């Protein structure tokens, strides 16, 4: 399935139907211009709580608020026409109770036009997933490395090694059986990700997991190379935009200081009033 080759918008049932088929293409987006680009190529666009680190300079995702997710969700919705739009529920917005989760998920969907929400957690979140889906809110699950629990993990290391494999597998099964329409598998050994993909009936979406997953997702700024020094093993850079931007800004600064910009073609004279477009 490709969002560029369908007339109708990607829906939750269409995503579920991709289990074992052509892998789902997923990326994050936080702004309207980027959303318009990724929408042409992706099946799923995620407004991730990674926005706190990517755009707001936070050290982790724990400081992301509902208001931030609503603001960026609205911006991305303006740029997404075909892909399924999913928005992360931020830390503290759903863990207290299923009722709390419903209130905040309903707000996210009502105020942004999102198609679904994503929440982190496994066995302990199954009741909440079941509560939300029973009330018409599609849920994408997320197990393995769950960044909102980074303090419990003691960092961003690979999960599910050794004795931890069965725990992560149980988490994935629990949220899938509770009604999640897909499950993100983050930073898992490839054999474990393959095992989970075989064991659950809904699509798995890998990030630092396995090529055998039913889809893949990356943070768009990571794969575009917008961070000069951030190079996790599981990210392939498809561009080096940070270096390109640095060169462009350096050239601009040099031309301004040398009074080479603005050149005559970038300035206005005293002739006829400028027409629309500055011509």
C-alpha cells in the first residue's frame, strides 16, 4: 500500500489489512510543510512526542504537554490528506486510569482531526487500550523501548535481550489482543521482533527492530540528517540537511557582511508600483 497510489485516505482497516503484505511506510512530522512532503510517500504519519526533543530542545519526552501535541497535531493535519494521522499521547495523559486516557484521547482527536492515538506500555496498558477502542478511539500500541519510561530503563538501551524477551513478547500480545490496530516495536533484537510479528495478528511497525516487521518508522529529522552529531545505529540517513543548512547560512552571513546581499535583483526601485509577487 502506498499513500501516493490510492484515491482514498488510508484508514485503520487498511493499515490492519497490510499484515504480512507490502511493508507500511511511516514517518514522524511536526509541521505543515514537512507533513505535506511525507504525506505523498507514507501510509502513516505520526506526530510523535519526540517533538519535545526535536523541535523544543528538551532532553527527553517527559516534558511534552497535551497543548504541545494539540498544536503540532493541528499543524500536521493541515498537511496530511492521504496518510493515516496518528498522534502520541504525552506522558501523564493516560497512565492514571482508562477514564483519564479517554478524556485526553478524545481531546486530541476532536481538536486535531487525528485518525488515531498512540500510547506506550504493554500488559499494564491493556485495560486502557480495551477501554479506548471500545469507545471508538483507534489505538496504536508501543512496546520494547518506551521513551516515556526512560527513567525506569536507565537509558535508551536495547530491550528484550535474554530473560526480557518473554516480557516484551507478552506486552505486544496484550495490547494487540486488547484491540490495538498496530504495535510499534522499538529497539529490540531482530529475532524477537520477528517472533512478535509472527505471534500477533496486527501489523508491527519497527524502529530499531527488524526488516521483518510489517512496517518501519523513523523520526523524519533523523533520516534527513538534521542533527549533526546524533547518529543512532538504527537510523539510516537519506540526506545530510544539517550540513547543507550550515553551508547556506554561512554563505548568507558572508554576503550580508560584504554587502553583497541584497543584490539589485532583490531590491525595489522607484518605478511603477510592484505587481503581486514583487515584479
